[in-house]
C-alpha cells in the first residue's frame, strides 16, 4: 500500500502546484478517502509484479486526481519504477525468507547442518 500512498501524495503536490482544485492532505476527510481508496485498489495485487502502479492509478482516480496530473506523475515515476520495484521485491523476499527461517527454527524443524552447508 506504500506505493499508492506515495503516488497520491506526489500527485496532490503536483495538483496543488499546478493551481488546480486544491486538495488538503491534512484534512481528516481526505485522509479517510485516501485510506479507503488504497485499501480498495490494493485488493488482489499482492505478489504480482508491476500491479502497484495499477493500484496507484485506481486510488488516484478515487481521490479525484485529474488525468493530466496522473500523466505527469506517472511519466516521471515510472521511468525509475523498475529500480524501486527491485528494492520492494528484495525487501519482500528477505522478509519472507527470514520469517520462514525463524519459524522453522522456533518449531525445531530447521536442520542447522543443512542450513549452514555451502556447496
């Protein structure tokens, strides 16, 4: 959900800088709308590469960001998205593998000799 939130905050900044209808990120109504839109747009995307951008577009549409602002933001952000996506993927893989190792060691199902063996 961090990617859609990042895209919304960036889009709101661009929207306000361009002098379009101002969106106040500090208002409770905007924050609630952003939370609900990110939750709705993030259903079913976990584990699929590149789908965070589609969730961000959906969330920005729900927030009322114009297509012109979305186009500007997406043009600049998606040009470096593959690097950012590699970082997210590496973080996810590290977290999942660490959790699996911790749980198997805690449950005494980890074969330490096999785990430490290098071939």
